[in-house]
């Protein structure tokens, strides 16, 4: 009898629900976009109405409608939601106020119970805690989605025993849900939730972790000698280990998806793949129309053209500061080195090279501080669909660059947790071995690696020279 597992992946842009078989093959999926955030004033960013639950329920219905198997063959569902959010609930578990986005400045501060409108708040939890209650009726949550301002002991993965932690976060212990570990069963789908989602009533709902950690698990990141680079709007480098590093300088420590493991996240790139989209859109409709007339997309055409450009883009160097950090608000992105040889393919390749060299540098700094040496880089996210980008990553990192099958890494990671929690596999390692399949790998080319090693040293020093310029221009034009 075949067994199927559901992964719920509630992200910042959409809720995605994927049904996998026990070999990691996708059987059905549903995706529903989230509504635009409600931003009534600066610093306030809320999910409107009950949008997170509504989108998850709708995506579940789509996935279940497309499932050709017998619903009785589905053995569990793993729940993964956005990290750093905050949900304020009434006594019955309903929303007292809209869910606070991770971008809302209030989630970085202590909870203030005396604020107007908080009189009927009984529970303070995460989005995973809220959705768990909607699915199961229990007030229980994963320990591994409590990033940010929470009175949690990151060594024990339990609520703190120090009274000061509750005073500092503004949260009384009685307001907090029961915690469980990733891979533990949170509860089972209630009749009401089954009617709303199409999921089978009584189906076990299994705890996962925060969305980045679950994405890492879904990419097979269980080996400390591997590093994952997630190529999204925000680009981050990640690795795993067993030590809770409390005061690192080149990375920060997060809960991983396996109990007792930690996810290390390097410095990243804000507006990373956004810069690629920006350049594509800058070319205008004429370029897109020309690509369509040739039977392709503009992104594919740019990849073909840029593959003919030498490594190093004939001296063009891109520094990806399109969104300045708070500590250097004057800083701007740079494209340096024009001399008349370069065209649009050079600019495009230079952006990809800037991403690869930046992340190679930042993950190398993380590895040095951790005292490890990475042997391979796994690449996920939308940018990994480009063969050219994969080859540049291999060359800049000087190690094999690997893609895995499928494009729903967080959904797959959630399904892996469900597989462990329901006994389909005895361990996370066994579940990953069965459900994460390598798609392909790109080997570094020594002649290109030499270029990126030398060019990376220059790229690393650019801001020392451009910061003074951008301070002056910011004073004039902002």
C-alpha cells in the first residue's frame, strides 16, 4: 500500500501545499497567493483578516482535489510557516488582531499587554502555533519556530526557567503554548478543519521548524560539510551543526529541523535575485517580445548570451547593495568597469558573478569561524534553475554545486518531518536519503575558479573605496 505525506509551506508570498509519496515524488500540489500586507502606518505590517489560514486552507483543497490516490493512503502532514511572525489570540484560539508580519517592527520588541485592543488577548504565539490550533484544536507549537523575541532557552529548546526572560519579552508563561520538537505529532485534523481544507479528519499533524530550517532539510542539508545557498529575494548561506553558538560574528544561530541540531546562517544579500529581475525588466518589452518571437523567454536568452562572456565579464564588477543596510544607509549598489566592450550579456553575467562571489566570501567566513570545511554547495531557490548560475556557483565556491529534484524545498522538508513523526522512516537521515534526490551537479572549472579567486579579493575591497563617494552623493541626492 503506497504511503503519502503532505508538506504545508506557508511563505511570505504564498501558501503552498504539496503531496509527496514516500520516495519524494510529487503527487499533487496547490498554491494560493497571499494578499498584500496591510500597512496603515510606518512600522506596522500585518497579514489582513485571516489570510494565512485562508490561503493554507485553499491550497490544501487544491492539492487534495488534484490527488489521484486514496485519501486513506495519506499518513501525515507537516506544517511549516513563516518565521519571526507573532499571532495574538483570544481564549478560544481565534485571532484577537491581525497576524504581525516578520517585517512589522513590533515583533522585534517585547509584547506590550497594556496596549489598546489587547484586553481580550489570551495567547501569544507564532504563525505555526496559530495554524496548529486551527488544524487540530490544541494549543501546541514547535519549539523550532521561536526566533526573535521569545522567552525560550535555545540550549534546551524549552521555555526559559529564568523569570527575567519573561520580563524582558513581556510574555507571561501562561500565555504561551506547549512546545514540542520537530518530528513530534502536534495533534490530529479536526472535523471542522477537514471541512475547511479537504484534509482527512484524524490525520496526524507533525511539527517542523522555521521556514529556512525546513527548506534546508528539504534540500538534504544534514551534513556539516555541506553548505546551502538559497537564491531568493534574500540570499542566505546555511549549514548545520550540533553546537549552539551564542555570539558568532560571521553568522547567526537558529534552530534546525532536527532536534538538537542548529542551523547556521551566514551574512546574506538583500534584494539578491531581485537585482536579476530588475535588470531583466529594465530591458523592456521589446527584449521580451524578441525572445518570445524566438520561442524562448528573456531569462533563457540572457543565460545563453552570458554563457559566451568570459569569466570576469571583461572587467565588469557588480556590488549588490541595491538595498542598503541600516548601519550604512548611504550605501548603494555599484556596477564598475565599463570600457566599451560590454553589452547586456556582460551586465547580466556580472550580476550573477557578484552574487556568487559575495556568497562564497560570506560562507567561507562562516566556515572559518565554525572550524569546518565545506565540500559541496547545494543551491536552491528560483536562481538555481539557471545552468549558467549553477556553473558560476561551482567556479566561485571551488566545489561541486548541486541541485535536488523538485522546487518545493520547504514543502519537502515539512513532508520529511511528517514521515519521521508518523514512523514512515525511523530517522531524519533515513527520510532525507529516501525523499531528497540529487538532480545534477556542476563541477568547478579550474581556469574560471582562478579568475574568481583573484577577482573576489578585489570585489571584497570595493566598499572601502565607494563608501566615501556614496556618503557624499547621499548628502546631495539622498
